[in-house]
């Protein structure tokens, strides 16, 4: 069973930076996406950014070059560097692992970490 544990988050002023990290445990299927989703107040959970096991990134448009996702497969880690934070980035950020199989996929989620950006 895969488990994801996040670290980072907290309170930051607008324009500031934060780094979120997520460490996975357990056996991780070789084909996968690892990344971050968020849920901001009043909205559904949405993709922030992710990297697949080939290193191909997928960023949501709102990141606009402010966020960088990276992964270290040896350490089973995925990180999110966030710069130029805005109050509208406030929300709960979730680490996600999407394991891809031939005819199915399996999603794993971290517990979530709060990011609050003050104006």
C-alpha cells in the first residue's frame, strides 16, 4: 500500500515563496504521475502540477511560471516550489500519486497541507 506524507505549507505573505514536499512509502508502480492538487475555498479539487515517470510535466495555467514541480525517484519524493504567491492560492494542497496499469489506474492521496497567503 502506498502512503504519501506531505511537509511544508503554512502562512506566507503575498509575493512570498513556499516549498511543499511529499514522500511516498510502499511499492510504487513504475508508470505513474506524481504531483500536487489543491482545493481552494468554494472550488473543487484541481490539478496544480505533476510529473510523470518519464519526466513530462503538466501544469495548470494558473501556475503561470510561478510554480515548479520536481521529483526524485530515488527518494520517492515530489516537491512543489511556489513563488509569487497570491491570496487566491490559499487552500489545502494535496500530494497525489496516480499509478498507471494496462487497463486501470490507482490514485493515492496525502492528507493535505494548508497554504495560506495573506494580502
